[in-house]
C-alpha cells in the first residue's frame, strides 16, 4: 500500500495536469460513467466527519474528511483527512493520500478549469475575496489558466492580509499583489473574481453595474444557509454554470434565488454540458459569466487515481508493508 | 501516523487482554459513554462497503470494511478494510490498523467474553458450525476462556474440513479436534456450541431435547434474512443475551421469532446488563443459555485504541511520515 503525503503529491504532478484531469471529469460526469452515493455527514459536538465514496469503472475510493472549526484557534488546518483508493475487484486499499492536500488541489483545479472555460483568454486581473488556504490555491490555478498580471485581495479580517500577500508573492512569481479596502473596489479593478468565504450573506454590494462583463468563480458557499453573491449578479446573467446537479440544493447562492423565482431552473447548466455542446462560447465569455462549484467525490477519485499512477511511475511515496 | 498490520497487531496483544477490554466495553455500553452513529452501507454491483464510526470520550475512529463475496473464488479474504483512529481534539488520523485482523480478533473476543459469562467454568467440549476464518477465531478465544479438551467441527462443505482441522491443531495446542457428519451429532457431543455461518435457515434440527442444558454463542446471522437457530432453542430458554439493542432488528435469529410472538421483548437482555446486575448467574449458567452477537463499532474503537497504546509502548508498527 502506497502512502502519499503532501510533499509526495506536489512532487508527482503539475497544476496543469490536474486541470486537464478535472476537465475530463466534467465530461465523465455528463456521460454518467461513475457511481457516486450521497455524501455522508456525521456531526458530533461541533465536529464534522465526511465520507465521500465514489466508484469509477476500474477503481473506487472514499475521501474521509474531518472538519474541526476549533482547529483555527490552534493554528491547525480546519479540514484534514485521508483519501483511500481501492482495487475495484478485490476491495483492497492500494493507496492512501493526504486528504487536505488532495482537497486543496482538486478544488483549486475545479476553479481553474472554470476559468479556462468561462473567461476570455486575455484577462489580466484576478480579484479574490477570502484570504485562506482555498483562496491561495484558487490563485495558483488561476495564474496557470491565464496570464495574470495583477491579483487584488480582500478579506474581512484585515490582519490576515500581510502574511497572505507575502505567501502569494513568494509562490506565484511575476504577479503584482495588492489589497483593497472593500469588495466594491475589488469588483471595479478585477476581470475575474473568485470567492472562497464561508459567508452567510452576500459579500458584494447589490449593484448591477459592478457585475457587468466580469467572470465569477464561486467556491465558498457549500451549504444552503451560505451565500456569497447578491441578486444583482443574477439579474445581469443569462446562465449559471455548475459542477454537479446537487449544487442547486447544496448552495444558498443557487437555492435562495431559485426559491424566490429570481433564478429559473433552465438558467442553470453543468459546465460539462457547456464544454461539450455550447456553440456560442466566444460570445458568452465576453459577457458576464458565473461558475458556481460545490465539489463532489468524483473529482477526488479521478485526481487521486492520476496522482497514484504518477507516483508509481516515478517511484514516489512511502510503501507500507501489509 | 502509525500503521499496524496483522503481524504487528498479533505481536502487541494477547487474546485475554482483548477479552478483558471487550468485557469493559459491555459495561461502557450500559453506561452510554460513547456516540455511535448508524453503521453506513454502500452497495454497488455485489460489492458492499461499510463505514462504522464511533466516538469515545478521548478518541474517535471509523472502521472501513469492504465485503466482496467474489473474493472467495480468488482465495482472497471476503472481508478486508482499515480502522482509522483519530485524535479527539484535532481530528488528525493518528493510526491505521489492518481492518480484517481487528475484525477477526474483536469478534472472536466478543464470543469468548460471552463464553466467560454464560457457561460453567468446567465445560470441556466446544462444537463449531462453520469452518471459516471467524470460526477459527472463535475457537482460539473459546480455548482461552475455558479449559477445552475437545473441539467438534461441522461444515456443510465437507471438503473444507481437513485443512481447517489441521490449522486448528497447529494453532491451538493440547486439544483433540474431530469432525462430525451432522449438527445433531455435534449438539449431542458439545457443552458449548458456536455458530459462524451465513445461513438463511436454521442449521440445527428443530428438536428441543438437543438444546437443553447447553450454552450457545451465535455469531453468524447478522441480517434479518439470516437465521442459524431453530424455534426449539427459544422454547427451552428463559432469556437471550445480546451485545447491542440493534441485534433485535439486525438478526433474523431474533427478529423472526419476535415477529411471530415466540420470543418476547422482555426475554432479551444485553450481556452488559447481565454482567452488571444479574444476581443468579450461578444458577442460570447451569441451564440452557444463548448469547447472540451482531457486533458494533464500539468494540472496534475500544480494541483498536488498546492495540494502538500497546504498540506505542512496545515500539511496534510502521511510522508513516505525514
């Protein structure tokens, strides 16, 4: 059994390879070539455990995550866990991967793949709302997907910004990084806007003119009580692109305007369907676009399998004697 | 993170230490000092995955099992998997144990603990119906719990018996091991009878006189459509002892006679309650007794924690770099 920790995973694979794989996964989702049971939640005393199983045609696996909000106070990652990869025929666990690294990379790559498909090739500026681990990873992938010259960051907790900006500067070369005082300013200065907050209220002012012609990547809101985008965005959009059909119920960014009739079901389309069948992409990306992701176990198993195969090929990882 | 494989686990701990711990677990169950969510099943194309989470007051964990019946044809274990042990405060996985070894040992120890409590000290013969991995483990623990002189084995598939008997003779010293032609003969010759089959029909003839004065340990039937014991056993009993309240629904050995009114709810008692509060044990074990186990995640987490602590103490296992 092969154990792959954070270092191993980062040695195995490039960001573009992960985005290529995520792109294939959007197609796989449309072709329905997988079995993905419902995500399983166990909640106990402010601790959450998630089990995310998924079967492909030649492998299966489970992402096991712990979400412990109180870790923040201890300067430990809130999300931790493991990805188990299993032999399709015998059930044997063939590999275990660090779950927080996998989650960070695949979520970053999902956002980056969104950028590849719903933004013009010549965008130069990215605005990020939410200066956390996931925000950082979104920026890494955004800067691979497009030739970004400037990053604009906002976070409600300003004291986080100097360290965050320092880290971005160190890890992403050749890009200017600045912070702004509010999200209105951020909207004005950005071509692409990425949100990675855990907000329950929209993080932007509800003004139509601020949203027009921009490309939005929504990552944060993953529960029905969470919302990052105001009604104004929806009023200037034709369509919202999503990663999985479950997004309609899972995120307040969709369920809330759907319930109020502001957003219609036929305005929501999976990114896979758009990639496969949309003929008007050139025109669409010139307007306002929004990709809203909630994530799914299918991304994890596909990316984990790729990382495992690369690790075997390159002789990376710790071999555990069974 | 410490990985403990089969060899490591067997080096860490003795069978009696595991039975002592299981005994404590029966008490823990009565005192309700744990949180055990429902066992989670995922079924797909004749493959079953189980997630069995459980929280104690200072640790939590998940037993992850794969049940692949087709492995039998490939001479691979049908049940495989891993036990994850996690830090209570941070969620971090601190240890991974081989799940099939843990399952085999804790299930054997649950049966053995039953023998400690519902059989007279001077029993000399054990009959086993079901010559598989679990049958073998039940015998190992039975021979620790009592001074057994003779083992009598029956299996519907006679061709399995020579190898099984050979294995028992090699691993359990100083005990005579024989096979019989049918379960009636087995009942006549045994003081204790253990069943570890996956039968859907009772494996014994429905004759009262065969059951009187004997002690039964039922391990096999763990689904409502499975049954190992005929009505005759129930008709000569005062009470059935169970490991968990869920047994009433989970095993056909109880749900079937309960539905038909043959067995009354007040005839069913947890072994923990019996250990703690029964004053008439001496008298009871002279009559016919039955302990029916279906297993639960609480056993796994308690035994896994003990094994982990012993392994740390003795410097056993493979340390994985995170």
